[in-house]
């Protein structure tokens, strides 16, 4: 199963007997699946079906879906607004009775704005059903295109993440080989530091010096952190090969990467190990940023 990003864009144009329409879909990161619809008046009843189609194709992401509808040129009919007409006639009769006006002419009444309205035959059940079916089919196609766009970007992200994992693995190997981790190196450094402080190198207690060096080496040992980092790299690599909705699991692993790299920096007893730990933190942050785009 392919790795899928949560960002993408898709559009689809279609038509029905009533006119043409255009679907535009935009997807960005989200903790869950959030579909926000912008539908023309009269198509609100399609929302449950649209949400079902989206949930069947996408797992996570904030989706904005807008529908534009262009009605075909049709012959309009004239419709009398009876409610408005009755109000105008009542007011006119009152003015005539009070002597403020003469009897109104029919053409004058019909010229009043709101009395005559244009209407279209939009209540044909068969036409409305055909329009709904076409709009739903168009949305299904747009969702499939969006999912394909997200899969394409997801593949690119998977390659970037794999490269970051190789960098992390390489840094773990460098830390493993760093000579500053050896007890002998720590003892030599400790001897030099103590000698510089007391200026009496020949009077140092070698046994006590060795004990202190061993203690410092134990406190600064990063063997467990390196082993856990290798295990996390292996787990993340396996998830990328597995594919599918792996974003949440990779987010957890990225947190573990961050924790181990911080511990290495805090335990470091040499500039070389600190430098490796800082490089690890940079690569891990890059890994976390990209993981947040995955479904």
C-alpha cells in the first residue's frame, strides 16, 4: 500500500441537463478527517453522501471542497408574486378611499418591483435526480484524483524520510565509533585535567583515577540510546515499506528519536559526541516536519 500525503489539490468538471459544474478540492494537514463543503443553494441534501464518499477514500486531512454550478440557458417564465400584489392593492385602495390617488392602472401595478418575477422549471423530479447523480459522480472522480495526488506526494515524502533515516543511522555509527566513549580516553582526559589543577602529575593516585574514570564513563555511557535509535530506525524503515496510513506511528517514532538525541547531548563527555548529538537533533527535526504531512 502506498504512503499518502495529507496535502493535495484536485478539480473535476462535469455537466447535467441543468448545466455544468466544477468541483475543486484542497487538502492540508489535519489530526483527523475534516471535510468542509461549499455547496450552491438547493444541493445541501447531498452533504451526507459527499461525506461518505470522502471518508471512503481519505483517512486524515482538512479537506475544502467547493462546487460551482452554471445553469444552462433556459426559457424563463413570468410569475406573479401574489403576496406582494395583495399588499400593493390593499395600500392602493386605501389611498383611493382617502382621496390621495386615483384608481391604479394594471400596467402601473405590474411595473412595481417585486410584483413580476422570473421563474424556471426547476422542480422536475427527474431533472433534479439527474443533477444530483451527476454532481455525486463528479465528486467521486474529484476525490479519486485528490487521493492520487496525495499518493504521488506521499511517495516523494517517503523517499525524503528514508534519506533522513539513513542519515540518522550514519550518525549513530559515528557515535558508536567515537573514541571519546572509551574508558581509557576518559581516564587520560581526567588525569590531564587534574594535573592542570594541582600541578603534580607524579603524585596522582592511579587507582583512584581509574575508578573516577570508570564512574564517569558509566554515567556518560550512551549504549542504550544508540541501541534504541537503531531499533527506531529499523521500525520506521519497516513502516515506510509497509505503507498505508502510517503518519501517527511515525510521529510517535519521531518523538522517540528526539528524546534519544537529547539524552546523547546531555550525557556527552566530549565535544565530538556533542557535535554528533546536535547533528542528530537537526536531522530528527527535519524528519518530524515531513512526517506531519503523512496520512
